[in-house]
């Protein structure tokens, strides 16, 4: 009984993570417009990675404790913009 409930809850958590990642990635690309390769999957990955970076930076400066839920949308967008900026610098160096 409880195993099925936990499985559904875990599936919903993963689905929400993907949806929030898509929104965060889209917001990051709106803040830093440009010709970046990739479609919806890359945008989702950018947002999820942005949340991960925001969580790491938040832990490093003491904003989030061990049991905190982690970064919000704004911090995740900032993390995604950081990743997008690093990506663009790396691509620019490789092309020239």
C-alpha cells in the first residue's frame, strides 16, 4: 500500500523537477538571448543544472542547511545564467 503511494510521490517529484527545469531554463535563455544550440531537452537540462549550481553555491555560503529544500526559482535562474555564460565563453574560445 505505502510502496505504491511513495512510487507515485516520487514520480510526481521527478515530473515537477522537469517542469521547473524547463521554466528556469527558458527564463535563463530569455535573460541571455543568443543563438545557442539545443531544443527543449537542452533547455530543461540547463534549468536543472542551474538549480544544482544554485544549491551548491547556497550551501557554500551558508544560505541552505542540510535539511532545507534548496534554491527557489530566482536562485535557479541565476545558476542557469552562470552555466549559460560559462558555456558561451567555452564555445567562443573553441571557435576562434
